[in-house]
C-alpha cells in the first residue's frame, strides 16, 4: 500500500453574498467539478450571513450585566449583550481581556459565543453562529451531492481559541456526510498495545487543513480536501462535543 | 492570484528505530527528494525513542502520591510516577478518568505529561516527550536543509486532547525554520475591520493536516506539506504557549 496523500485547495469565485442566499446554489454556480472522495469545507461566515444570522446593534438594548461588563472591559455593551443572548452557560467572564467564555446552544464552549464583528459588511453588525450548524452542513451536502452524483461531505468551519495554547485554529462546527471522529479505542497498534484515549477528531483536523489555504485576510470561504479516506456516515458535530463527565473545566 | 493549494503526503520507509539513532540521518536514507517550500512533520515518538526518552518501569519506585492515585484510578503506579516526574505543575487529577492534566517543563499543558505507553517496543516502557523539542526540531531542520540546499522547516507533532472538545488532534511541540503562528492583529480585513484575537496557530494546523495522512494504526511517522506559504523564521514552539495572563484555566 502506498503512502497516503491528500490535496487541499481553496475555491475562488464565491460572491459577496447576502441574507437569504442559498449557499449550496451559489457554490454550484462557481462551476467547480467535484471528484468522488472530495470533502467541502465552508467557512461559518458565509453560512451565517446567508441564513440572516446578523444583528444590527441599533436593535439591541443592553442589560445591566452587559453594561457593567462593557464598562470595565472597554467593550461595546451591545456586543456583550449579543454574546450573553447567544450563551446558555457562562464559563468565565474576564473583564481584563474583554473576554467571555461561554457555552452556546449547540454545546460549543468558546470565546464570545462565536459572535463575530469582522468580515461582515456594514458597521455595528454582529454575525452569530448558524442556528443549527449540522442542518446547515446537511443542506449544502445534500444539494452538492445530488448535483455531483456522489456524496460530497461538508464541514462548516470556524476558528476557536484553546485554553493553554496560544492562537486560534479552525474547528468543525457542522458536519454532514462523514464521521467527525475516528474511534480507535480497543484496537491494537503495531506493537500489540491497546490504544487508549484514541479518538481522533478528524473533522477538526480537516478544518485546520482547510484554513491553511483559506487564509484570514484574503478570506476565501471555500476549500476542498481531496484524497482523504473519510468514513462515510450521516455525520454530526455532536461527536466533537465533550461528554459532561469529561468536562473538567466547567 | 490563483487560489492557494497544498499537498500533504506521508513518507514510507522510516525504519523501526532505536535509542541513539540520528533521526535526520535516517530520514535522509529514505531518499525522498525535498522541494523548496516543503515542510517536514515528524511524529514525536520517533524523536523521543531516538533520544532515549524511554523509561523501563522496573527502574521506577512509585511515590505514595502515585500509589494512592493509581489505586483509586486503576492505573499502574509506575506510570503515574513517571507522569508526576515529567510535570512541573498539576492542573487537575481526575481519579475517575485515570487522568492527570499537568504542565510539562516545556510549558505544555496536556494529559499525563505527554507520557505514552503505546507504539514503543517491549512491555512496560514509557515514552517521554523530547527534553527540548525545539532543539530536536532544529537539529533535524539543519541537517535536512543542508543536504537539500534550501531551508526545510520541521515540525515535531504529538496528539493532545482539548478541554470542551471530544477527541485528540495533532499539535506542534517543536518548530524550526518557520513561524509557528501568524499574527494578524492590527491588520484590517476586506471590509476594513481591524482583526481581533487573530493569531493563527498555523504550526498546529500543519500538524493536524499531517495527521490526516500519518494515521494512528499504521503509524507513519513522517509527512510532508508542500505548497503552504509559511513565514521563514528561526521558529519556536514557545509562540504556541499561552502567556500566563491569558491562562484562565490554571
């Protein structure tokens, strides 16, 4: 068996986009020819924007909690209010860093509930995570696969910080058409050892590989990973959420 | 400017290896022809093994702390003892999961101080992280680059778990020849927004991309990333460590 290899490339030509767009239809308009085995990685921002997950700050009445935190952290109280509304559990509030770590309705624990102010047209508009990121991935997956005539798994990616490590990396926030993880538990390695703690979060690793070609400033919202031997499945980002009993950092 | 693309492929032919090996020399013996722009990702295990970072359990006298934790967690007390000796700070001890989260001398916060029992020949042998993982990366980088006639950055990778997310992913534990991060702070995106919190941990993302071709069971210890536009630099994994004031989960 020859050594595995894969290719990762960004797709050009996705339009600026606006609320109400059909992301899958716009992707198809690019005219890219998918090949069997391709995985499509789509950045969260174009999905959120198309789904109208934008909040105009003029519509936001900040709570006392938001006003107080904003005052001590130097943030806009309406931004803080949006973050609080997008959270179901606060893990840490860090005024000195202007940072709220919280859990979203999806179960993601991340900074500022994934609420983003950059790369959205217009001033004072916050971009929220898709309401149901697996459903968003599934919708794109189904239309692209139907047109291609074979399954094209879809990963929706966003960039999250990590405790204990500097910098942000891409993660998968929505998955359709493939297993998000590979579970090696119970298998033995080449020396006969049983593998412990060996669930690989491959959807997160694929999102990372995609980020390397998407870039941050040039903001290419689409990438294709070709040649990776994924496990076909319905797929869900829920496999990437830590079971409560393993959450040591509540 | 055309859309960026990259290739990731595993290298076959690295020998079984033993303590005292020169990793760079063994890599060169494979005869792979590096191209300008290639990044070499090397899995921690072959580096640790070559550097003799193996501990025979028969030489380990467990402390009372190790014996107590092992008893309640069902682990081998000698394994726990090795983990404690490789730690400079304990973040969490979780008997129910048999898990110790601690900080290593390098500054990594991870499970069981990166001490591994799998994929090392012989019974009851623990494999420790390289003593100075940047130095290990630099040594390989320098010899490979000298033979190639151009710089070949080297990343030493290991797989770490993450709080709040299920599964492990590859990270960079040693870096030479490139910047481990890209700092976008102060730059504006395509809509004129200044980018916040935008340090990308690209060395970690490259390690993730490599894992996708290295695999876990087949254990290919070497991968090449070709076509990624890295920033040439001395490089260090220290850029991937969180400054103490941002460590919210001590």
